[in-house]
């Protein structure tokens, strides 16, 4: 497995690997890999001739410097995990390699970036779209893999690929969960023991929502019931619960008559956890 710290090392490594028209699968990550990432890697290995990954804690998608500083990192462990799955090349740039000191260009999916989680974390999706565009330009992958847990991120990336004619197939991969239902996330290690015990309430509230939708319910009362359910955990500080059209993220009201996505953001001080559920009707 080749580890490239610079863009030029990466370009020459990929040039050799790509010869004879080989397909390249890319798994972009911010490191501290868990089973969710490894599921993306395994799918990339199954569907491509060559698999590449990036490990880069992208500063431009963090609004809060403390969150960026505290983001967990373990490069050696990550590299061993990727090597064991048969990844051929990993890009591990430092921020000054990734971004020009006088960088002027950003990528923003206007409406999608500034609603929902984008309203909660201003600038976050602009940072994601910009860095992912740069990764697509550098790797020129055939396919790229992202978790469905970050549902709005996945839609942002699909939209930007469509709008900018980027020749890559964006593949969404279902959320991987702990046995108690908590969606896997690199942030989970920052939960206190008590918060870790309480956090599965998020997935439980989404399971409960499945039943409520099947019985016929309005958007407003579904939202209230999910909120009340999560709030029974005293450590849970519900930040937002949004029930939107599953494909456009347009807001909905009244009785639920089409496929929805429920997007939940809950803070277990100071860790913000997100989860989502698509429910087809
Ligand atoms: O989902 C992530 O880990 C990040 O947002 C991504 C896509 C690697 C961009 O930094």
C-alpha cells in the first residue's frame, strides 16, 4: 500500500495503478476508522480493480476550532486497517498541502448547503463540497463511497457531481450500527460512559417512528413524538428533528403521503450525534 503525503506523489501513484483502464474506487475519510468506514472500503474493493482512500481531517468543514482540535486521530491504526483490506493507495495530506495559502475558490450547493444541518453548522457543507471536489479532481475515481448516515452530505455530493458534470459514480452505503443500534461514528469515542449508554435512544426513536408512520400520522405530530421520546433521556439535548422529502429534502406538512427522511441531531454534551431514517410509504 502506497502512502502519499503530497498531491504529486498521489498523482504518480495513481497513474501507474490506473493503466490498462483499471477502475478506481475512492473512499474519502477523516480517519479514526470504524466498521462503518470498513464497510465502504469492502464495497469499494468488491466493485473496483483498485481501491484508494484519503485520510484528511478537513479544517474547512469545522465551524468550531475546539471540535477540529478534539477530532480523534490514529493514523497508524487507520493505515493498518486499510492495508488489511487490500487498499492500494492512501492520501494523507496536511492542510497546507491540501489548500493553497491564498485559496479563493469554494464549491457550494446553494439551497442544500444552507438548510437543516447546514443551518445548524454554517459553512459545513461548503467545506465538504469543496474538499470532496478537490479529492475527485486529484483521484479521478470511477466510483466514490459515502455513508448514508450523513444523508444531507450524500445529497450535497450527488447534487454537486450532477451540477458540475464530475465523471464519478457516487455510491451511498447503508449506516452500520453498534449492537444496541447506535450509528457508528468517530465521535462516539468522545461520549462519556453515561452518554454512551443513553445515546441508543436516537435509533430507538427512529424505530418507533417506523411504526408511527405505518399507523398514519401527520408530520408535526411525528416530529413531536420523536422529540419527546429522545427527551426522556436527561443527557440528550435535542438540537433538531427534521422530516423532509426523502429525495429533495423539501419541507413537508400534513399527513405523510410520500417517502420521507427523518434527520435527527442530538447533543450529548459536547458531542453532536446525527442519525437518519428513510421511510417509504
Ligand atoms: O464524511 C466525512 O468523513 C467527510 O465529511 C468527508 C466526506 C471525508 C469530507 O471531508
